[in-house]
DNA sequence: GTCTATAATAGGATAGAC
DNA sequence: GTCTATCCTATTATAGAC
C-alpha cells in the first residue's frame, strides 16, 4: 500500500523537521519514487500533512484509551501515558502547533482540533476527573488537564533540543505536577 | 542606524514566524529597502539570525537582573519575570530552540548557548537558590530552575497557538509550580 | 548605503507518455 | 502507478553602477 508508506514516512519527516523544512522531493526520494508520483496519491503537500496529523492522532487515542483502561491507579496511568507520548512523538510538540496554525487554513485547523480533543484532551480530562473524586484540587479537572498537557508538551521535544536544557525524568514531572495541584 | 533597524524588525519576524518562514525579502520590504541592501550590513541570513538571538538575549538578561534586584520576595520576583518574558517574547520559545538546532552550525550553537546560560538560566538558578534557603525543596536549585524554564517555555507561545489549549494566568502557573517543588 | 540586474538553487505542482 | 519533462514561483546571494 503506497498511500500508507507515504504517510508513515511523511509522519517521521514532518515530526522531526517541521512542515516547511520537509520537501515533497525528500519524501519521494526516501521512498524511491519520483516527486510527481506523490501527486497521484495526494492532491498536494498540505493534504499529506493533514493525513499525517489525523492518522497520528487516531493512533494516539487508541493507545491512550488502552493505557487508561489497564491501569487503575491514576498517578501511574498518567506516568504511563507520558512515557508513551514521550517515546512515540518523534517530534517537537510546540512546533507542530505552530506549523498547524501557520500552514493550514482555518477550516482544516478546526477539523483537526476536534480530532485532537477526542484523542488527547479527552483522556487527560478523564484522568483528572478521576483524581478529583479522591483528592482536593486547586482547579477544575478541565483547567488542570489543559495545564498538564501544556507542561507535558515542553517534555515532548526532538532529540537535538534535549541537550539544551536538561530534563527531569518524566515520572518526576508528573509527581511534581500532582503535588502542585493537590491541596494540603 | 540601519543595522539596528534591521535587527529590530528581524527579531519581530523571526520570533513570530520562525527562521524558515521569514524571508530576507520580507525583512527588506518592511524596511522599505531592497533585499540586496541587507547584504551590505550582514553577510547572510544566518548572521542576521545570530545577531537577533544575541541581542535579544542580552536585553532579557539586563531586565531579569533588574527585576530580581528590585523584588525581594522570591515568589513575586518569579511571577514578575514570567510576566515580563511572556509579554516580551513575541514568539514560540520551543520553535526558536528547534530553529537554532536545525539552522545553526554547532560552533555558533554553543556560543549562543553560553549567552543564554548567562542571561536566562543563571537568574532562575539564583532565584531558586534563594528559595532553597527558606524552604525544603524536592530537587536541587539547578534541576528545579531547568524544569521551571522548560515548563515556562510552554507558556511562551505565539498568539495563534494560544487558542488551541487555554492557558492559566501565569501567576497560577508559578504558584502551582512552587507548591509542587516545595516539601510539606 | 542603496539600487538594478541577475545568477543559482530549490520548492510545489502539472501535462502527458508508458 | 510511476516516469520524464517542464513550469512557475520563491528564495538566498552576488556583481557592479550610482
């Protein structure tokens, strides 16, 4: 299946290099086809990018669901999810946001945002709802999950960026965070 | 002074759009000069970018120093610095890191890293050292300041990215963080 | 210090043959 | 489904006149 091969490779390249720095020529070359051949499968570069975002996000959703189901302890589930995201996301999360906001038109953006809501935010909210039942929190589960995802995004960066600011192990990130939002 | 005008505008554009998405033509056009005229002042695009990074970072350092000096309360000083950075940085912090790592050669990168260390990390470390005298912390001031800067970077993003994940007021970010790293 | 002209390259995209 | 050939546009950068 050529379409799948294109998306798999494009995912790797877009995530690592960003939208602008990834050319259709590069994608084609690494697939051992010519650049115009891509256009048989996808209308243009933007469509490939959109397909990459959707596809990737769906996979994340499936796995997040599974992790949450199989781990009853909320803190541990959070840690597992963070570990999973850190390993899976081959890229700089913030750069992806920037690319999306600058390279996609508003309709597409909204569409992808809905998919994200379903595959990312939803599961985090669910976990912090859970936490809300057993602990006294400083903010609403919605606010906290949004804040958490934001902080986590700073821990989901490419290899090269890691060297600049040393990072804590992701478990410590989660622990500090929870200690910070739980009262008492 | 043309050189200064170039850097001022280039700062704005690079920070907002990123390195790749900002063309020398655009810079020239907004200065009402032609694109080749830029090359009289700077050898190439990369040199402009480097100058922007150095210049900007120096200014940050001066102001951070001043804020810390004039605010004896550590928590309030942190909040003031965060507010200052959030307002001043016209850009996506993480994207800047990515650009630096992908568009600059290693020698330049190291040079800029030293400047950053002096203008960003140093002051945060100083603040958390201060905190360490009065409170019992989970980690070393060095680790905590590195972790703090990372988290803060997720709150320093362009206007367009803000719409995607709602953010807490920066004061709350600081409070949750401190509550998280202080024992008891 | 700024201009015009222009080189050199790279990018996205299309036409049409096989 | 993939190729060659090609177009159009945008980009960085240089040469040389004023």
